């Protein structure tokens, strides 16, 4: 890992502009020449040659290969067909591990979307690898943080760090807070100054750790190797005894060499050696591992090494952290459950507006595909979502058919306990949540939203209409 020089060091010929204007072109050039850019040298997980050697140079293949080569030299290729077992064993291992290598090489936490930075006082989009240390990032909803940074200022800024830490809930960020590369903005906006780039960033270190190859401890493989080691020790005396017996049966060593019957004796010796090797067991274990690996691959599980299937099969209890550790962190709309007998007109269009709102969080964005008809609405005021409030709101003028205020948030927050029918609605939402669904309540308030509603725990008063 290369250490990045501190930019405030007296010997460093790079300065830093005020946060408002960002870096100048000269400062960007100086950092680029100093190597303080957001590029990472891609080290391959394992080369094809390394994979081939690891599967070729095994004790099993050495024994079978030597016997196979000896029979070919003797011209007894029909008796050398057992070599196909070793070839099949090598082929299965190489193909499986090469597929895993290709998947690992494609592994990346950061996407290739351009980053928005402030330079010479102007916001501009630059390629991910062109971001330099001390750049001022402009963070908006939907943006992925391209490099580790420190927040300069922000308004309701919340980040999704589930891809990095497994934490499924958004994390609020304020001035001075650190944001990690690979996290995504789910609410609010802000600016941040880059502090670590390239190989020193958190996302790069995490990716390198995921790509690192380590041998899997396999009891089956260890047992087979132990058997083969014992066989290897027994092979020399057994071969000597068998060859001597074959020579004596052919009239002695001198006559066998003179008549050429030593070839038959050699074939018999090789046959005795091969009979001691569990060819079928080794090949069968490789086939079983390969079949298990293919089945796991269909479930999008990455198997770096064949023997990993055995390790998973021996697991009695599989403990998981948060859902964000293993899932994509994306929500899919499930359905609508009406809370009252008389629906408020325009609720579908309002849900569509919440889904397409530029400040929408990940939960609200899943509404966009299910309700695509809210793009024509013109809000008079909005309250962005906050994990502290757990709701967002939008008001429309009386000139629109959806006039009034609509609030979308957690049912237990936006539905008041003293409102008739609320207990039944919250109970229904709780039953849905117990099945693994994330629930939201859409409520309607005639008239504009109270001026101080955004500062309260919940807007008051609220007339509940829907839970979805």
C-alpha cells in the first residue's frame, strides 16, 4: 500500500482552495502529478496459470501421470486410458475455479457513474478515476460516494452504508462526519471534501479483501491426500516386488530383456500401482463438488474453490448479520391495502409523485414503477424524508385535484393513536411487517402542512387514508 503524502506538508507543492470554490485546475494538476488520484491498480485474483498449476501439481496427478507417461512410452496406449480420470479431475477443477476467477475480477463496489465535484467555483461531472484528494464532492440523492470524504455541510443528508457495513438503516451525516466510498445518498444533499482516494479508500480495501484467495480446509481432500501419501511410500517396494516377479515368470531378468518380455512385466507393474490408487473415489469427489458448485452458482453464490462446497455442507448453524450484508439493498413494491371505505381521490398519483421525487429515499423509490402517473403534479411545498422523523410530506395547491397535504411514513409514526380506526390500521401494518415486508402509511391532511410540522416528531393533525 502506498502512503499518500500529506498535502499540508511544507515540502508538498500542492495547496488547497476554500471549500466553496473547490480546487483550481492547477491544484488538480498538482495532485494528479503527485499520484493523489482515485485510481486503483487491478490485481488479478488468480491467473489462469496459477489455477492450472494448482489443479495439475497434486500427488494424485503426479502418480497417475507418471504411470500414464510410462505406458505411452511403452506403446501401450490402450492400457493407459485410466489417465482420463486424472484429466477429468484437472478439467473439472480448472473450469470451476476459472469461472470463480472471472466473477471475482468483475467484483466492484464502486459503479462507473461520473462524480460531481466543485472546481474553480463550478460544479462539474468528472470520471470516477479523475477525482483527486481534497476535491469537493457534491452529494445528491442517488449518488454513490466515489472516495472517502469528510462532510463540509449538508441538509438532511443520510447515507446507505449497507453495502459496506451491513447496516440496513440510513445513517445521518453532519459537518465533520466521515463518509465512506461505496455508500449511497438516500436523503438530503451536501458537500464533502475527499480525504482518501485510490487504494487507500475503504471501498478499494474491501474489494481487495473480497478478491483475496485462500485455500479451503477440506476433510475429504485431506483424507484422500493422506491415503495417497501412504500409497506413495508403499509404491517403490511394491513395484520392485512386482517387476521382479514378472521378470522371474518370464525366465529371469536376462531372458526377459533379451526376448523383450520386460515390456509386459512393466505393464503389469504399472497395473499393480494403479490398482492401489482410488481413481474412482478422487474423480467422484470432484464431480460431486462440481455439481454442488453449479447448483450454488444458480443461486448466485460464488464458489472460489471446489472444496468450499464441502465446508458449506458441514455447517450446522449459519449465522447472518443484517440483511444488507447479503442482499442488494433494493426494495420491490408488493401491494396496497386500503385503510378506509372511501378512498381520497388522487392517491395513486400522489404515490407516483413520492416515487419519482428527486429527494426520495430507497423505500419511496420503489413506488415509481408501480405508480408512474405522478410526474405531472406540481407541489407547493415538501418536507424531505428523515430517519429521525420517519416520514416525508408534500402539499399541493387547491387548484389541483390532489389539493392538500399527503404524508408518507412509518404507520406507527404518522397514524395518531387517538384517531378512530388507527389501532386497526397499525395492527394490520404490524402483521404485514411480521412477514418480512416493509410497510408505509399514506395519509391525507386537508389544507397545507403546518409551518412547524417538519420540526415535530409527527405532523398534526392527520386523517388516515391508506396503509401500503
